[in-house]
C-alpha cells in the first residue's frame, strides 16, 4: 500500500494595509449570532461592539502603558499594528469570535463624550458554535482604573445573561447551552472572578498552549529535548463552565446579586 500527504502549511499572511487595520465602513461585526444592544446593559455598565475607529485609540492609550494586562494571555500584542491586525484577522474575520468595549456608565469621560461613560476594558465571545450552542467568555481585560469595582462582575454578568437566556426572553438572549471560561493555571484573579459569577471548575487542560517566548515568566518548566516548538514555553489551562441547567437552577440569581454589588 502506498500513500501521500500533500498538505502544505499556509503561508504567513503579510501585513494589512493601513486602511484595512480598522475594518470596513460601516463596521461589520461578522458574528455568527445576532447582537441585541438592549440585552447588553445594566444600570452601571454597557457593552457595545468594539469598533476600532471608535474605541482603539482610547484603549491603546491604556494598553500601551500596562503590559502586565497581557501577562496571562497566550499571545503578545506589543504594538498598535499587531493589536489592530489581531482585531481584524483574529476577531472580526472569524465569525465565531466577537469583541465588546466595556463602558462604565457611572464615570463620565469629557474627552470621549460619545462613549456616554468611560471605556473600562474589553471582553469577547470566542469559539462560538451556533450548531452546538456554546461560546467562551474570553479576552476579559479590565483596565487598572476600573479593577476591584463593579465593572468586571457587570460585564461578565451581562454576557452570561445574554448567552444563556432564551431568545423569547425580554430582553432576548441567545439560548446557548454552555458558556466556557478558560484561564492560565497561575491566574488566580481570573479563577476567583469566574467562581464568583457561578462558573463550575471542570478540570485542567494540561499543556494546552504553546506560548511565545516573551511569556516564559509564568509558564511551565522547561519542555523536553527536541520539542517541535523549539523549546518555547507552555501552560496548563483551567476550564470552567456555566450551562443552561446551572443558569436555571440558581446561577441566574447569583449573577444578579453580583451585578447589584456595590463594589
């Protein structure tokens, strides 16, 4: 018996032209599910699609000064071009992913009155499946000035309600069966937030990511000799979830309490 394997790895894409870094006009979120603005708001926080032409400069003003915000992420976005390219190719052009700007309605920003509040962070829905009815709350990044406040619990709570309520609810949800949460094995803050919002820890995905060399500090110990990734570091991933039956049996009320917390 003979066989062949004609697979050829795809060529690395070239840089995006400057005009393409910010996406099309009007901005097409290109997400597999509908986005209902009325479902993405509490009294104190609003989520709105992250539109680079609107939100990027204000976000980068913070991100460029706080590299530690990327500490537990599996990728490095060191400059504006890299970040915008990731938002266009990794998020907008992938219909299973979408990103939201987190607006804190309790803090006006005179430099950006169009926000009707302050840009407090970003958060996404990733690896979403319309067929299997699941998604992952990912890229949860709360800016330093808004940490240890109501922002994180409201943002995550908004997405849990949006994902797990049924489409006939008021306001409408997506009717998903499962919402995942994955975090770096050393990210204690992420695990605490997920637990507070009702996520159930399902276990640890060992050696789940091959990391960039720049993230070695918080990575696992050295890998074995002749590793195909050239000895680049790795990490375990803690896997948590909230499913529709959890939501219907107490997590909905737990999330509502967290949203209403004073801090």
